[in-house]
């Protein structure tokens, strides 16, 4: 019984690590790890939305486009320059 509880707590820690890696809530990661059990290992390896997958809305048609886009793929209007420096890690 103790081994089963320890194993489930390990799954909670894996869920926590997955949430922190992806930029999600740590509480959601722990709960996901506890609820999914052995499947929480997959949470760590499955690619989801991360901080690098940022989008912004086109001011003309209100559709989402990538933050780095210069032309809207939906309405083909030119987009104002984005402040993409905030999404890129600084190199020092």
C-alpha cells in the first residue's frame, strides 16, 4: 500500500515538472498528475502551448496571427510591428 501511495506522489511530481516546463499552473500540474496517474509521464513529453507559441489579434479583422507576423493571413492587411523582444530570451 505504501508503494502505491509513493508511486502516485511521484506521478504528482512529474505532473508538477510538466506544468512548470510548459508554463502552466503548478497546482494544475499536480492535480493532473494525481488524477492521470501513470499517464502523467506523457504530460511531460507531449508538446502543448508554450510561452513561445504567442499569438496576437489582427487590429483589422480580430483574427489571431503569430506574434512575429507582418501581414495578416486572414485579411492580408499589414500589421503594426510587434514587440517580439519580450518573447525572445535575452542573450548576454
